[in-house]
C-alpha cells in the first residue's frame, strides 16, 4: 500500500532555516500537502503542491518536489519559536476528500533559542 | 467563514459502551472525512461522505460507522468501545478537488 515517510525529529536554532523532508511511494500521488499540528490542536493546512509542479513559495514557506525520487521537502525560512509543532506530510491521488489522505508519522520541529 | 467544528471536544467512556461524535463542515463544503490519530498508528483515514453517501472507507472494523445529513453535517459512531479506540478523532471538510480543512478534533478516552 501507499507509504509516506518522515524523520521524527528536527532541531534548529531560532532564525535559521528548517528543512523537513518526506518521501512517498504512491506513483499516483497527485496532491501533496504539508499540515502543522500544535499541542492539543487539530491540523492546520500550511501549503500544498500539485505533482506537475517543482516548487511553490508562500511567504516563509518553500515546497520542493522531486517527482522522480518521490521526495517532498518543506523549508521554513527564519524559523521562530511559534513554528515549534509537528509537521505532517500527506498525499492523495485526488483533491477533495474522495480518496482520503495518507499521512506520514510527522516531524517534531524543535526550536533552540 | 466559520471553520470546521467538532463536538464534543473531550469524551470519557468505558469499554463496551458506544459513542457518537459530530462534525459540522465549513459552509458550502459537501465532503466530510474522518481520521483517527493515535501515538502508535499516527493519522489514519476512517471514511469519507459526500452528499449523504459514503464514497470511501479505510481499513477499520465494522464497529466504526458514520453518516452524513442533508445539511452536510456528519456523525461517526463507534460501538463496543475498546481501550485501543482511545484517540483524537479529526474531521475534515472540502469542496470537490479542493484541499481538506480540519477541525480541532474530539479526544476520546476509553477506560
């Protein structure tokens, strides 16, 4: 079945860039997402990218997609303490809810002062 | 526009009981999906409803069921609760071909 892999932890200094990586196995993944979850909260959609794109930038966030290697990354520029959270990579063959999202286990982003 | 709302936010039940969770989607969204989040298994897809019909289902036992009403609100039910059903249950809504937006979740504790 489909699988999405992420590192469990990433520690960065405040002000540095954070790069969270994700790999997926489903060749039919068309939509790829990054969600953020703060303690005790639900999932907040950060950004998404279609499989026909290589890069998407949205303010401090940059998403890079290497479709050949099935590798997705999220770069957060100028990381702040408020960025401390769990970041989930997710994929779906279609947009909307019809096919369900397959999630990675999440990467805990730890910010050092 | 109001976001996805879920009620109740917290729930404590005992083994063998049943529970019903509710989700109100973003206005205009007709697709509602449910997910279970546990420390061990992570986020897993339960099922999805669109226009009162279940379109897709994840790999969960028949004790997990759901329904959707004509106003797109959805409920999920878990019967004969087990300790392993303790989890955060998340609901998400979307428009066709659009991204899913999640609610704050219902945290269920089974004792």
